[in-house]
């Protein structure tokens, strides 16, 4: 399988990465090189094989449903590019 | 004072206990070495004031008889680990000047045990790379040079040779340990990022079993593969560091709730009667004769120590790397979705929120990260999920089963080369085809896919005078056997140190 320019643009948009027109062809080549490389997996017989869910056997543990952390709004917004009164601020989302 | 930087962790620990020098002396010697080695670009942030304060606190604890197992030992920390109030960037522009308000569990274990932080170490951006060339801070220079090279030494006359990469992604960790800028370092391994740089720099690197160390507070790349571990100059030092780094953490649900053995006890333990698997699929076509020779040498050393060699087969080995390049980018695309310019790091404004996300991520991610996030997005997208991601996870089950079958047949560990070549030159493998770089991890990536422990131990020099490593692969949570076997190789091969040309 290989991708065309329109697919590269669609992937970039899904990944929320702006791609300039002059980058598309280059990216297409690189992505296709990787896809060609992983193509060999199609020769493996995976009939009846379970997909891996967890690499080591582990049981999910549960804990009591209680607050273990909090009251640290100052710390949470400390690295924000823009914040106001303990809120993250972003460009207008709803018109 | 310079000789203090040449100590092993074990001997520094002894010297501190016997008050032959203070923790502050030891830290100062390393800070001075770091200053002279800036041309290697191993550290992306030096923290001398914090280091001295921590060393003084160590001296006080040594005096009062309350020293921890790593008391006063100066370490470098890969910049993928969050460190409280100290900039942590994953060597990406998108994290900018991110200053965590918390420590990763692994680093907090080190400080609990008395270690001293010298600074933050360079790595490939988000740990995506095998040469440390994708870091926003620029490449790390391997302290090793090809025989006859005078590059970087300020030699008058013609410069011979090029600087070499230290491997990656933990290139800063490996270079700093090899160049004696710290006694040990933290590192992480998703497809070979501890073992490959260790092999390229003549150092010891352990990737523990998945779940042995907590991933909490370590910048995530591929969560089902990522594992933290140490890089050190001796097998014993790696064992000492692993004991402190490992351990249960309720904040990481994949972190094993198992007691942490005193790994140092495994050093010097007899390997007599152990069955060591030699996987035939690791004998690649066109493998350099030197790698082949190194491997045979390793087999002889282990035989000499009383271990028994067994030919084994891991039939799905060749599919590990392609499966990895689906699974790892898929998980990365999901993990890296958090970098949206809202809560931390870089923000590049756009006309609306979507354009802000897109501009931020275009500017903040380097080319390799962008490429992997896009691949991951593609293989997870509607219509392709089954063909790529689901198939890769099934292949992963088969890869793991290969190992399980061998271990079930009575094999205790396996011996393989660590890398298909010695260190290469900066820029030599950054051509148009990213796959060329990916092939570096051909011997290491299977171990991550199966969640097993693996160690790279320096075993010799190639014809150019560059270090090569052997890899030992163990059963889940049996790091101890790897330390015992690794010590046999170290005892036979000796230690390897680069000439100091940079200071």
C-alpha cells in the first residue's frame, strides 16, 4: 500500500500538524518507504492469533474511589502558555 | 581530583564510606569534567548549584551514619525524566522551557537513596532515534573516535575523520558515562535506546523487564514498550543503579508489584550449567565478520565459565522491526496528542483553535517525530486499523511466543550481538530513507516487543578501534541472571575507555 498527496494532507490534518505544500512530496516519499518496509508483515500467517493486549501478565488493580491529590491549581497552570485565574486560555472556540 | 571521575560507583561508594574524599569532592570533580567536555554536547542542562547542595546533604548523612545505597553518587539524568523544578524537555521544541512541579518515580527513588543530580542529558527528540541526531539541542558527539582520527582535538594541520554518533536515543547518557562526566546515568529503551548507545560507547546498558521500573513522570513515547534503565561503566554499577530505580509504583498501573532483589548479589555468581540460547535468526546475511567473531568469542567465554550453549530458533525475528514501526508510531501518535499548545510548552497562534494546534505541532515537532506521528495516525485511521495495527499486535504475540517456547525448553538466557555495526559518523545515515536508521535496532527491538530484560555489555573493539557490545536476553523479571552472565563477559573482555581528546 502506498499513499498519495491527498492522503498525506488528510493524515497531517488528522494528526493536527500543519504541512506546507512544498513538504507534501517529501513526506509522501518517507511515509511510503516506511509502509513498504512494514509490508512484509502481510506474509505472516496470523490466523487464530490473539492480538497482544499486555506484554507481561498483569491483573488490573482497583483502588478506593477517593481523592488522592488536588488543590494544586497553581502548579497545574504553571507551565501554561496562556492562563488566567487558574484557567487555560485558548483562541475563541464557539462563535 | 580528576581521578575521582574514573571511579566505578562501587569504588566511589567505598571511598565515601571510608571518608577518603567527600561527596562534595566527588561532585566537584564531575562538574569540572562536564565543563571541559561541553563540545560533546552530552548535557543539555547543567545543575551545578543543585548538585553541590545535594552533595553537601549527602556528606551530612554520611557523617550522621544515615547514608542511602547511592549516597553522594553523582548521576546524569536523561532529559526524558521529569525533574522537579528543573527544566525537562524530552529534547523537543514543543516542550519549550517546561519545568515540572514533580519528579518522575524513578528519579525520586534515586534521590531517596542519596544520589546527586549533575544535570540533564541529551537524547533524540521524544526518544525517537538511534543516533541522537534528532534532538532540538543538536547531536551528541561520541567520545570514541575511529583510530587515526584527530577530529575535534583542535589539531593543527589536516583534520582526519568525522565525529561519530553515540547511538540513541539515550546518546547523552551513554556519552557522558563513557567520557567520565558522571558515574552513571538514567536512560530509557523503547526499541534499543539503552542497549544500542551502550554498545556504541563501550558502556553497560540494561533494559529491565517491562514493568520493573515505573514509567510515571517519564515523557511517554510508546507506552507498551518504554522502560527505564541504567547506563554505567561496569555490570556491578548497572546492578546497583537498577536496584534503586526499580520498584512498585501505584501511579503506574503497568508497574509490577514484585519485591526488588539486591541485584548486586548476582555479580560473581556461578553460571555453571546455565543453558544459553544462540538464536540462529540473528545471524544476518552480510553481517560484518567482526560482529560474527565477537559473538563467537562471547560463546567461548560463557562456555569457559561452565555454561552450556544451545542452538535455538526465534522464527519471527525478522518481523519484529516492521511490527515495531507500526506499534511504536501508533502509540506515539496517541501519546503525543497531548502537545496541543494549551496546557504547557510551545504555542504557535493560528486563526482558530484548530490552526493553533496545527501550527504549534508543525513548529514544535522535528521531522522524525512528525513522520512517526503521521505514520501512527495513518495506521490507526479508519479502514487501516485491522490491516496494520491489529496485524502488528498479532505478530507481536508470535514474537513473544518464540521466546516463551525457548525459555520453556530450559534456556536461561540468550546471547546475541547488540548492534549490527559499530558507531557511525554524524550525518552518515540521515539520507532519504528513514528505514536505514531503523535497522540499527534489529537485534534489540525483539526484546521490547516481548517485554523481556536485555543487557548490552562491552565485549571488544572493531578494526577501527571502536567498541562493540554483546547482548544478553533474559526471562521476564530475571535481571539477576543477566548480571551474572554479564559479569562473566566483562571479566573476560575487560573494560574499554576512550582517549580524552575533548578537554
